[in-house]
């Protein structure tokens, strides 16, 4: 079976040995967007509570958008946790 030239075998030398994402940039983005998504979730939830059933968009749309903001806020906070763990591991000399 011929090898697909687009796929690389693990450790074939075509990638950096210790590739890492830019943790400082990720931290900054998470620190900006976690509160932004929190505020968006609160505002959209309040809008959903004040919307009438016949209005456009419906209260359900606002509720779904508020839930989406909460999920994205959770992802940003989880990313902050991962960044902190990687930063601490890097200080101790682990990968």
C-alpha cells in the first residue's frame, strides 16, 4: 500500500520537536473574552426574559445565544486553567 505524501509519520523530522502555542497570546485572549462572554450571556438572558412570545427574534433565540455565550465563557476559563498548568510545568522543567 503506497504512503499518502500528505500524511506524515509521527516523529519523521518534519515538525518541531516541542511545538507549543503562544501561551501569552492565549492568556490575553481568554482574559478578554471570558468576561466579554459573561456580560453577553447576562445581557442576552435579560433580553430573553423581557421579550414577548410574539416578538422577533423570539425569547428562545436570545436564550440559545445566552447559553452559547456561557459555553464559550467556560471554554475560555478552561483554557486559562490549561495555560496555568502548562506554565507551571514549564517552570519545573517538564514539557
